[in-house]
C-alpha cells in the first residue's frame, strides 16, 4: 500500500513539474501580428494598470474606441483613441511603430510608451500590454480590445487571469450600454480637467 502511494505521489509531482505554468502562455507575446488584423475599429472592453490615479481616470470614461490604420504598408500605423465622457468626445491621434508583436508610441521626448500584443484565444480581440515611463509615472498596463462591445465569460476570465499574472489590480470593465464616439470626433475638446484626464497624457 505504501509502495502504491509513493508511486502515485511521484507521478503527481512529475506531472506538476512538466506542466507549463498558466502564466507562461498568457503573458506570451504574439509571434507575429498580421497588419490587416490590426486595421480598423476596436472597442476597449476592460483594462488594468498599477498607477492608481490613471486607473481612476480609466474608470471615469464611458467608452473608449481605438482606430488603427496603415495605408502605406510600412511599420508605422496611425492610432486614434477616442474617449467618451457623457456627451463629450475626445480624439487623441498618435503614430505607433509596430515590429512583429511589439509597438512603440511616437510621442517625442514627452514620455516613453512601449508594449506588446499578447496571446489571446479570443478570435476578434487584442490584448495590449503597455509599459509607461516618465518623470511622473511608471506603470504596467493591460488592455483588452475587441470588435465587440462585450466578450464571452470565458474570454473575460482569460483576460482576468492575464491581469493576475502581471499582478495588477482587478480590471475595470467598460459599460457596453454606453455609446461609442464617432470616428471623426473633435480633437481634445474643452471638458472638465478631472474627467478629461487621458491615459497617456497623465504620463507626461
């Protein structure tokens, strides 16, 4: 009996050592991101970051839309983020350089924002990992984008597991009942300072 118990125990231990950790897969950057997959409109479904004031600013947004476009087939993409605060829409245009699964925001010397597109089993989703560094802020961010406003429960659980792998706070989930702003939103309209805080502007 003791012999059988020992064999079973050794088997379970060996299985535990041979099984890859869940996080190893969930934090894995994509091997290659096809440019055509990135093109078009994406809605922010959920996000988390380890900078408290920026996390609070994220929660104040009613909706966030991201547009990626590349008409020259180069590594430079146009990126426009449109934030909705009630009846106000705020458009923030940037250029980003995409190489494989990594990207860099071209923001001059104001701050440094780089990141990667991570693994996701969701067919119409993107998971973006951002590393933000500036005089005022150093943070790790994780965002779930989708062509849909909501994802399936299992897809959300997978993202929540990714958030946990990065040891980030529980994700803020966007309210899918709130409208998205149109693509041609006004650029940086006059809105209250607190609710107008921007994810990337706060890094400066």
